[in-house]
C-alpha cells in the first residue's frame, strides 16, 4: 500500500505525493519483488503495488513483472451516473498505458473510494421517465459497467458486495460527503435483504457470468489482440481469439437516450447473444449499426457459450427442463418446451379512418407474411365479428371508434396476438378571426383540417399552417376558408375595414363642420345630409384639402341630422348635432 514511500528521496512542495519518476525507488522495489519471487520459484507469488505514480515509472515496474492497482472509480461512476465528462475508462487497458504485459489490476470500488451505487442514487442523470436515481435503473447500469469492466483483458479486483450493488456509503449515512464516519461499522449485505431483490440478483448472476467467461475462455477474454472505443458514453470492445475462433464483441450505452453504435463485428454470419440465452444474431455487414436503449448492453460471440446447468440455452435449468434439447434461440415456456410463435412483424395492420364525419366508411385491414389458417376477431362499438383468413382480411363500413383486433392460429391453442385499432373521423372546420383596426390586419386561427384553402379578396392561399395573418384593404374584405374535405364545412365572412373617417366638432359650433377622410389620398367625397326623419336636405360632391372637407352648416336649423359620406372606397354615416 502506497509503495511510493519506499524511497530515500524527500519530496516537498507540489510533488509531495512523490509521483515523479524515481530510479532509486524503482531499484528498491525490484529488489523486494525478486526476494519474494526467489523464496518459492515453483509457486511464484503475485506482487501487487498500490503505487499510483507517473506512468513512466509504473511502466517500468509492470514490464518487470509487478502488477499495479488501477483506480477507475471516478471514470466508471461517471458512466453509471450518465455523464460524459471524465467517462473515459481506457486506462483500464495495459496496452493503452503502453505496458508489455496485462499487469493493471483494475477496480471500480475499493476501501478508499465511494460506492458507485451511492452516487448513482444521489446524483444520477435523467431524461424524461428514465431516471438513474431509481434503484432498479441504477442497478441495471451497474450490469452495463460490469460487462465493460470484465471484458477489458487483464486482472481485476472486485470489492466486497459490489456484485450486489451495495449502496451504503463509505462515509456518513446522513451526509455522504462527510468522511468522519469512514471507519464506522457498515451493515453487511446479507442483513439487508439483497438475496430477495431480483434486480440485485440479476447483477450478481451477470457478474458471475462475466467472471466465468473471463476464466473459461482466456484466449478470448485475456487476448492480446483486442481493440476498443471506451472514451464516450457509448462503448465498444472487440476481442479476437488468439488460439481459436471464439471472437467476442461487447457494446454498451451509458447515455440517458437511445444511441446507435457500430459493433465492428470481426466476421459476418451468425453471432450469439451470450447473455441472452445465446439468441442467434445474423450479421450481414460489418458496418451495420445496433440501437441500444439507455443502460442497455450486449455481449456477442461467434460461438454460443453453453451453461452446464442449462445445456440447451433456453433459460430453463436442466433440472426443470422437460424438453432438454430445444434448438438455440427457440422460445420456450416455463417447462423448457418450445412455444409456437410468429415473427413480430408477421402482421401488418392498416387503418383507414372515415372520410367525413358520420360517413361510417372506416376500415381495418390485416396482411400476414406467413400463410396460415388464422381466425380474426374484431370487437368494439357494438361490433363483434369473427372470421377466417390465410393471407389478408379487410373489414369495411366501420364507425369512428376504438376496436380490438385479435388473431389466433388454427391448431395453436396458446397463441393469440391482439392489436388496438382506432378509427377517427375528420373534425369540422374551425376558424377564429380577429381584426386589428390599428394594424389593418386580420389574424386567423385554423383547426380541423390538414390543409386549408383561403380565398381572401382576389388572392388564393394554400397552407398547412394553423395560424395566418392577412393585410386588410380599406372597405369590404371577403374571406372564405375551406378544409381538405368539403364535408368539413366552409367558413365565409365579410370584414369591413374603415379609414378612420371622422367629423368634428360635433355638436357643430360656428356653423362649420369638418369631415376628416382618414388616412387616404382621396381628393373629393359625395356628402348627403338627412333630417332625423330621413328627409334629404343636402346632396353635393365636395373637394377635400389635406383630407378634410368643410361643410357650411349655417343653412340648417338646430337639431339632429344624419350625415352620409361616400368615397371611392367606403360609405360612412354619422349622427351630427347642431
């Protein structure tokens, strides 16, 4: 422990951790190792240092035959928590360090480092419903970390209960950042009910399987012919068998979103999903990508790995298997016997909704890739129909509603697949118009159709937008909106937009009435004046000056009048008092 201390050099200042290359220290340590190895040459001991010096010194010690601890706690925890910064775990590889021999004893946890699960639950990343702080999710990500950890060639150290996702802090329980409790007694795993937690047992079994692979197939899992991509959150390891033809490809996604990865398979053909009952996987191209969900991992091999306790790799132990020779990849029941099944894409379901509201002409169509004797049952909204088909089936004249479609196969009593089918009907066209007189515009909010045809004055507009703004002209504006289907209805409206014409003063004083024609360039207007009883007493066309017409009111007696002003673009009436 801390073998950098075996030195006669005094280190001070910034290098007080004695990490710099020290030739005298190296000679001391080599001498100690030689003495240990010389004690029993026929049963050579492992010499392992916690050295943690510059790589130049560790390289010399490693190449001499000494193994050194490799602390990957922080890097692996960044992956399990779902953060890309500091997630590179390639320092686990002796080749990446430039060493001749696999003498990195890598570890993810130790007596000095916080438990990965503690920080997963405290600080784990999330995306939508996917949350690493969730215990089950956090344990699944420990599985992904273990797959990568044990697949990198070289020795490993598993700290106690890491295989069960131990989640009690090395520090204080109430404050995981408080180290004052570091030496307090911590509960052991078998007092915490871990043996009854299926998620923890999944991690336990996965760890056992990876250790079995590493020890049973050393020419693959301790190969010298390997490559990897371990710097980002999506990781890949390629292990090429140095004495046989059992190649392995390992992939894992530590992101919180679905990611695609190119596994770079060494050969095309059939590979086997080793951790998924050796399910066959066809590789037709070495450049094809695989999509992985957050926290998902895969270990593919060019050969199946047969578990002696499950000789046919169907997931049912030999002692419970009533059909002990099912082919690899077969789907079986709890007794290990094959279950009839069809490919997930065997049925194509096509739904046609009603063309118009209450037209009752929706349809459900089923097409089968494999021709068999099928029975289809369609239920819902008062419908309960059963029929047979071999390749395809269509049911027409359905109302808009929710239906259940179930299919069985003759002679296969345990097989049934069901789909939910929803037949819709188009909405009625809906148009909300809002006029802004200050801006001279009309805003439209549209719904009920995929496309809209808008006829505005002499302009025709085709749009898929649900909102639109149009400029108004002075006077009457014609608006017509139609949806994709005539049966959805038609919206029509005439919008009047004035020029802000006004009269003043009103009541009239000094026998002079001014008529402001608004924001226009009109030179004249036709003016009519009526008594309150409707008798026309004035009718004349008057010239404007600066958009104002002045009307002499001296001929008219006191009273209430109706003034009508007609221009080339509009006709406006006012009540005038004298």
